[in-house]
């Protein structure tokens, strides 16, 4: 058995593969619910609708979707150029560190400029962290997959050291947390009675800006050509090195901004685990959205719903909250499998006979 690239993949199947992956993931979820003694379809409906039972739940969905969409847009720009940044989690953490430093430095004496300074500092922190694998790629041809992934752990340990050390709240009863951030360092609440804050606006701006950049800018076209064929890009005079830097720095910047959105939004403090894994989940969001900003917006909402459903599964269904990670990984597995089959056909060869194609 071997895989043979299709001359022209089906356009219809390219767009249907995320839908097929979602249906198969829902089937796996129902099998899990049935094995736990629950009515499969009813449990699935409860799993997906219970988090949105009221306005507060809708607000939680939006604030969880905001960092996923932000990071997903940045990753999609790099993925289109063939730049495989899997270090968004570390870049988000770097944004937390840089933005958190600004918030703690000014404390309660900060004015209206503190929050914008935090967002800019977070973006710079994410860019600096993303610049390390970018430099190693262009200078030594080191795989950005490995270097960006390893830097996730370095950033996490750096933040842990700060929270357990110089940033620990002296009035926090020895818990690993910083002092509460000043009101000027927090995003304003958009809807009273919820935690829905203005960080959502950043995600919407990223969707619009990302669409314009990818679809209407010459740089976006250059990145797309580079992703399709580095040789063709060089022949056309497009710099592959420039594509690496743009792909890494843009994704690092938005990941850093997403980190600021967490500490200046729902957390209102700095914790060692400021992110529940948004940097990794955003990879699924980017691919499920077909690297299209509008698709990423929808897939970000879906992934946020899985996070909320996992939290509520313990109370409403008696299931462990880890079901979120299980379904996320299952969704990614089916999505990657579908993509392979869309772009390749399976050819079986038997001894003495011609190959049979599936």
C-alpha cells in the first residue's frame, strides 16, 4: 500500500473535510457517553448546549474564543507560507510576562495608557520569543517545529520562577499568583453581569486585518506562493527568508497579545498557568478553519465551546473535564486524516497483479 498524490484534489472535499471530521468526532463522543452509561444523543446535546444556557455562558464562550481566534489567525499566516510555528503557547506566555511587567510596574498609579502599553509590550514579547526559532531557521536551517516547541517550556518555567519569586503577591497567603492588576490595566467589561470584555474586539480586528492581509495584500500573495513552492518563490524573486521572519513574527505578536488579553481580562492577575493550552488548541482552530480568517472565527467558537463543555461535563454528565482534550485530539486526528485522503489516493499492490486504487 502506498499513497499517491492526486493530480487535482476535489475542491468540494477540501471544504467538506472539516464537516466530516466534526461528524466523526461527534460519533466518538457519543460512543464515550454510551460507554459511561449515558444516552448518547441526549448527552451530546447537553454537552454542546448546556454552556450556552444563559447570557453569562455566551460571554464565557466569547472570551475563550478570543485568544483562540487571535492565535489562529497568526498561525494561519505562517502556515500558508510553510512556516510551522508550534510555539504559540510560549509566545503567549512571553506576552503575559512582558505585559504583566508593565501592569505591575505602574500598579495602581497607572493611567489610561497602561492597557495600550501592555498590549504593545505583550506583542513585542511574543515577537521576541518567535524571533528565536526564526533566526535559528534562517541562519542554521534548524527546524522551527522543534525549536519553537521547546521554547514553550522555557517560557513556562520563566513565568513560574517570576510568580514563585519576585512577582508573588505578599498578601496572597503564599499562593502562586501576582498582585491583582489595577483597574486601569484591565479590559473594560462590555456587558454587565458577564465577564465579556473588550479583548473580544481585538479578535474581531484580527479577523478583518488577517483577511485583508491574506487575500488583498501583495505580501500575503508572496507568502502563499512561498508555501506552495519555495523554488517557485525564489524564481519569482520572493525571499523565503523574509517569509520565515514575517510568518514567525506575526504569529508571535498576536499570541503575545492573546496572553495580555488573559491577564487583563478574565484572570485579572498573573498565574503560572495563565493559558489552559490555547497555543496548542489554536493549531487545530487554524486547520479546522482551513487557514481562512472567517473559518478560523467559526472554528474558534467551536473550540471555545468544547472548553466550556468540558468544564460543565463534570457537573451535568458526571464526566471528567479531560474529555475536552480527548475530543480536541480526536478532531485533529480526523481532520489530518481527511486532508491526507483529499490530497492523496491509496494504491494497493499485490504480487503479480496491477495496483488497485482506492
